C-alpha cells in the first residue's frame, strides 16, 4: 500500500531573533521605558509647592456648615499651601518633609518627615496605582507631627509623581467625620479634627 505523506503544519510563530539582536532590543526598550526620578529631587534652592483643592463657599456666604464647605477637603482651609522637600534616593527611609503655610490658625505641618512604612515595602500595596494617565510612581508615607493640630496623630501621605514633573499629594488623618471649621482656631488648636486634602505641586524656587 502506498504511503500517504501528510503536509507538515505551517508555523505561525514569529521567527526567533538572533541572541545579539534580542539583547539590543531589550536594552532599547529598557531605555525608552525608563523614567528618571532624579527630576523630582529638590535641593537647597527648590521645593515643590501648591494649594489644596476645593472651593471655599464661605467666601460667597453660601455655605451653612463651614467645616464641610468643600466635598473634597477637611481640616485644611482653602488658602493652605503645601511645601514638599523630596529625595527620590531615600524613599525607603525618610523621603523628605512636608510643611504647610497660609493657614489662619498656624501651620498644620512644620518640616514633618515623610517616613517609609517598612512592612509595606514587602507587600503588593506598595505597587498601588491611582487611576489616570501620566503617573510615574506612587508612594505611601507615614507622618508623625510633633506640633500643630495633628501632633501625636498618625497621618498618611500618598504621593504621586507625574510624567509632567508635577506632584500630587493626598493627606489623610482620621475618617473625616469629625470635620472642623479651619477658621475656628480654638477648635483646631484643641486637636481631634480630621483632615483630608489633595494638593497639586509644582517645582518652585525658594
């Protein structure tokens, strides 16, 4: 009986790259995909700074509860400016510090260190992403103020580095249920107020 030769299946896979070409391609992709974090480092002549998000309806007299005039802001007055010193080489220890200015009742932060959370560095949460394009890297830092209305409180700072070389910082202290009027200094100075603020920072000369 005559043998019937079956046609060999045609391969649909891409041809293998020469090892040298594969290495060159990998290196080129690595260079293109690499984002330099050095651009976010501050020095003695520069810092990141910017105002808190959220309108202040009290300016127009349309807000019945001054503590909740903004849906996105708690504790911080609408005039609050956040100043950040940042060292991208030390994000696993102390990455820099935060200071606030422009507040009627005095600064909430005064050179408060941004401290890396040791155990977090070994957890998947350290890779968290904030929705939206253009983010290079996100960090979570612990703050432990020793002065101001948050002295002795545990505060979290979420820092997002953007491809535009701007920085977003989110400050959280408490659930936000204990909202205080940022203009009532007696209440603010007594402590216990909750804080939430979103800041957009630009690199500025000192």
